[in-house]
C-alpha cells in the first residue's frame, strides 16, 4: 500500500466552449502526491483551479485526462471504493430545510450504504456540537450551525480523507476555533485532511505540507517549514521616542512609517545586517524605545510565487 492518501498524475480538465465563452483549460497537467495522515494545504488565487481539482476528487466533475488514485483505489477502475474513501465539506451550505440534523446525517449515511447498526449519528452530532439541535429543522439553524452540519455530513461514512473547501470563510472566531479543534482531533485519529483556504495564517498554523496552484498548474509543493524558509526577507519594527520620520535609506531597504508611529524596515538578511539599519536610525538622531524583528510569513511566500504569473 502506498504511503500517499492521494496520487494525481497528469490531471487535465478542459471545459468546452459554450455560447460566447471559449474553451477553458482549468487544469493543465497536475502532478501531486498527498501523504497519509497529513494536514495538506491546497492554496491559490481565485480561478486557479482548486475547486475543479476538488470536484474531480469528489466525483462531481469528469476529468479530461490523467490518473487519480484515492487511498490506493484508481478512480476509473474502482470508482465506488475511491469515492467511499473521501469526504467533502463544501463551501456552500446546501441543506434540505425540512430535515433535522439527525435526519440529515442518517440520510447521508444511507446514501453511502452505511447499515443502520453502524451509523454514528449521535457521535458525530456530539463532535460538531449539535446534540441539542438533533431534532430541530435545518432551516432554524444559524449559519455557523449549518457549517458544522456540513462537516458532520462529510464524516458519516468514516472516510480516510476529509477535504475542507474554505471551511472558515465568513465565520466567526468561535466557530473557526471549534472547527480547527475538531480537525486536529480527526487528524490525531489518523484521518488525512486536505484544506483550501484564503486565510494564509490559518494554513501556516495548520498544514504540514502545502501546494500552491496558479492558472491550473502546481507552481510549488513543499513542507510549510521549507516554504517559509524560501524567503530570507525580514522586517525590523522600531518604535521611536519621540515621534520620528523615516531616515534616508539605500535601495536595499524598504522603509515605512505607520499610523501608530512605528517605523518598519524590510530587508534581505543575507545582504543587509540588522546592525546596518540600527546604525542608520541612530545616525539620523532617532531614539529607539523598542525594536522587534518579524520573519517572512506564508503570505510573503504566496505573493512572491503568484504575483506577475
């Protein structure tokens, strides 16, 4: 058995021309391996091809070309087994308003062929924090509760892989923390998690490995630690006392004054020592009250890889 939860080779998807819209090549030959037991981030700007890729994994979109293996099952040769190995939590909360959460989970389990004796409805309701709403109509649930129910529906058939498509977009901090607590718990139990998100700080904190997709191609795939190490840019944050303006700076240092009075200096640590910046500040007659350094974050990496492409 492979060590990968998902293996994708040469995956292409071209949408045919319709009316005035020309044919669109959404995926241009994706090669990607996602390790078992990992939390894997799938990032990219809008229109990059993330949703098309996820919908192919879910069996909702038919690929044009390529090979997809899910939990060792080839999607073409063993469609039922590959589909059973994956659960998808979609972006949009499409729920039948006349089903209760308990009923909705039971119906979903039935669609996957899970016998009544093996269904985990009560257990899932407890996990997603909806035990007290088990018999309330879905139409009476808040937006956050509906998001939690979507997660529950993705878990009814005990999949080995869980795909979360923008799970915390537009939700409050309390719900976001609850979702991530649940995700970490599922991952600790051995479930492989695939996450798409616009919150780069979230991906930085949660993901072991990350692939960045742009214009239907994987432009990089590496561990989160290695991605962050690609940039040697650092930022020096200085709080002057009293208020002061930026000193004259060489082209190798980018300075900015902020509304709170702090001065930031962004530089490449391999080319410019921090002492050089501190000397420039002192020579300009600025008294330093406080100084901090900030490392490059995932947003810096993301922008450096996608801008101008």
